[in-house]
C-alpha cells in the first residue's frame, strides 16, 4: 500500500473531533452578557466562574486574568519575586513559562526533566538551588502532574515558593487532589487549544487569602477588593478577564469531567496498542497521578527502529495519512534565540543580577533528548471513538511496513 506522503491513498480521510466544542449553553451564557450590558467590570459571570473553578479544583480562591503567561507573572509578583531573584523551571515547556519570569524581572534557571515523564526532575531541580533561588515552577506537561510530593518536600526544606504551571492540566490530580492548589499558587490557561477554552484567558488558584488579595490587585490596576475605583495601592496593570470569556468558561467547565473520562479511556487504549509496536512508547506516569488531563498525548519515537527515518519526516508521513501528529518543542528553551541572543539586548536585568546571564553552557540532556524523540497528539484526538484510535496505530504500522518508499 503506497504511503500517502508519496501520493498514495490516505489511510484516513475523515477528520478527528473538532475543537473547541460548544453548544447552546455557551450561546445562552453569551446572550446573558449581551443583554446585561455589563461586559466588563461589575458583571456576574466572572464572579460565578471564579467560584466554580476554585471549587472544582479544591481551592479557596480563584482570580481570573487575560492569559496563562500573565497568570504566572502576577503570581510571581504576588510572592514578591523580582529584581534578579532566580526561579527554577524546566526547559521542556512553552516559552510563556520563562517569559513570565522575565516579565517579573526575575531570572529563569533551567533544571532538567525526568526522562520517562518529561516533568521537572526533583533531583536536578534541587541541584540548581542557590541562595538567589526564590521559587520553583513545576510544569504539568501535557496534563500529567509532576512529582508534587518530592517537589513540595524540597521546596519546604529550602523555604521556596511553588507556582504550579497547570496551563495544560485542567482537572488533573496528584494523589486524588486537583493540581493548581497543591503549591502556593497555580496558574491555568484558557487559550484556544486548551481543554477548557474561551479563546484566551487565564486563572490563578490559591488557598492563601493574602496571596488572593495581592493577585487581585496586580491584575486590577493596583486596586484593593474593598477599595474605591480610583484608589491604587500598588503597581498593577489592567489584566482582567472580560465577562464574555467568563460566560463561555462557565459552560466549558460543565463538560470537563465527561471529556476527561473520554480522554483517559482512549489514552489507556492507545497505551496498550503502542506498547505492542517496536519503536514507539507512551510516556510513563508517576504512581501518584490519579487523573491525567491529556491536553497532549505524548509518546516516544525511536528513529533507529524505523530504519533511521527522521522524526520530522515520520510526523509528515503520519499527517499525510490523516493523523494530526506534531513534533512538539523542537529545542529546549535555553536553545531558542531568546536565550541564546535576545536577553543580551534587554537592559532590565543589568545592575541587579549577581549571577551570570549566559545560557550557552546550559545543559539538560533529558530535555534535549525529549525534543529529539517526542511526538504529540492533540487532546481532541482522544475525544473520538476506538476506531479513531485504531487509525493512529494503523498509520504508524503502514509507515513502518513501507519504509522503503520513504527512506
């Protein structure tokens, strides 16, 4: 059977479930905002969503904002972090994790990931702690919770704050507790691809009343919750969520559990199938992971088992067969142009950072290997049928059986 990338018939011609999912609930909530004529400050939708989102994630408080990157920046500022403080993050994550740290005038320090889960390695994280370290940002990559037990123990030992980057982990659980409120603060994104989406938006969870008030102020022009409109108490920006976004999110949250169950069921099925094929392997999961959001289904690809076929070419062949795979992050963050060259142009760190602002010697071998071997499938693929999952496996086998055409 000729490969589709070489002009053959694609194995699959129908599309996977479309994203985002919406129905009359979103339309009704949006219409409520329109008719209220309160589209921003003072409306009821944002208050309702914040209450619902906090309750769902077993947190006391929620503050919404414009996006997930802003959420991390606000969280850092609420903790008093900035001015050359060091913040440990993994390099296998979206750039926003790092730029949020930079936006707070703090310095990202990269610690390697666990080679089997791609989550932040507690062992390497602890090695990167210095007297300048003030916080750790574990990233629940793809929706898998990090090893929060070990990370919390290390943070407490060194008196460090924890900000969970849960941008991809709505509803994920570590030891039957929702992520986002396990550390001091937890940050979420509602960008268009996320498992709960309003196109854009962000949220911060916390169990600390003090941090809740600080985050509110930083996202609302430096105001206090009980203060007057033109009273400003700190340097905060307008990073508020709109009522339209909150209205959509109220409806989105209502179907999250059902969608999560479907994703987890299909992910378990796909795990079983991929484990039967030499050269591809699902990521491991920590024993403490009781729920996995599967914003991404990530698996490893061994090019040597596929006759030396490069990952990019393999992904292109999968896409031609109708499977929407991607290569994921091409390089660790410290190898992007921002960290290789861009920071040298930024004056904001000069004069107060006592360390060396040079990432050229940074080395995280497991993260670099992940960039070479990881393949991603988007979360909406897991909302399909068992037959949809079978097609992923059939496409992989078709490529493997016809390697002579493509090598």
